[in-house]
């Protein structure tokens, strides 16, 4: 019972901040699973399955606002899902420390970049939706999808910043796309692949799913109420903390 309570509280906190900032649930949830005794591969598959509930909780809240454009959402899915599958298939072949260090440096860079771009993501200015520019954006989505399928901590943050920087979304819309498409569909695909080729700790799932679902809903609710500037600050805080944690180990 104590382990289940720890799982629930940690999952609730991790997914609350993830829904608020547009990614980063793995900062708490994935290391916690390893700390409580799961091997790396089992913890990875278990975290991926649990993270689908974050997407479901966030979807329940964000769909009330109806910010998503169906055509653009289809582009994100079509470009990113092949990368997710490829990343999930190859992750167990990549040296863990090298991948973690690289991800930490990139994530820290995202936060610092946002800090020094004070207007980034505060206005909705759609761009790069046609022709060659759209192809370039799709290539970036494929790379982000690969990271999402392979690495666990904070990869939703990469999708959030790509949607803002390249496609001109504001933070509120970018986080909505990330949590619904990445959190629910990308993570669901990665969870399916890892569930087939790996092992999931199903007896840990009830507490993890409950924490993820509730945290995703509550974090999304607060993000919608507070608006772009508040989400931007949360994004910067989470990315810098995740980056430092991954680098320092």
C-alpha cells in the first residue's frame, strides 16, 4: 500500500507539471520507477503505458476549448508516428548514459532559449503550413517523434517548442497539441510497441494511471486559466530543471 501511495503521489505531481508546461512527466515518474526497483527496460515500458493517461486527462480538459485544427493535427500525427515507432524499436540498443546526457543538454538549451526570447510563444502567428516549409516542419516532427519513442524524460517539451518556434503557435495552443497528440496518441503508440517487445509492470498500473489522469486534467485546467505567460514560465522552469537533472545524473 505504501508503494502504491508513493506511485500515486509522484505520478500526480509529475503529470500535473507536465500538463502545465507541455511535457516533462518523466523527470519524476521514470526515475521513481527505477528507484523503486524496476529494471530500465521494464520501467521504460511501464512509464510509457502510464503516460497515456496523462494525454487522456489533458484531452478531457483541452477539448472543451476546441483550439485544435484537424488538418494540422493530422500533419503532426502523420509525420511523428513513424519516428515514435522507430525510436521505440531502437531505444534498447542505445547506450543509456550517452543518450541521457545528450537529451539533458538539448533540454537545458530549450529552457535557456525561451528565457532569452521574451516574446516567444505569447502570440499566435501561424506560419510554414504549405509547400517546402511544411515538409521541413514535418521532418522536424519526425525527429521529435523518434525522441519521444526512445527517450523518456521531457520529450514532449521538444514538440511544444517546435510548434511554437517553427509553426508560430502560442504556448496555450502548442501545449494543447502536445498533450493530446503526443501525450495520448504518440505515447500510446510507443507504449504498444514497448509492450510487445518489452515487459510492463501491470501491478503498478492502477496508482500510476490514476495519478497521470488526475494530474493531466488539473495541470491542463490551470494552464488554460493562467494563459501564455504563465505557461511560458512553467515551460522554462521545467526544461531547465530536467536538463540539469539529466546532465548531473
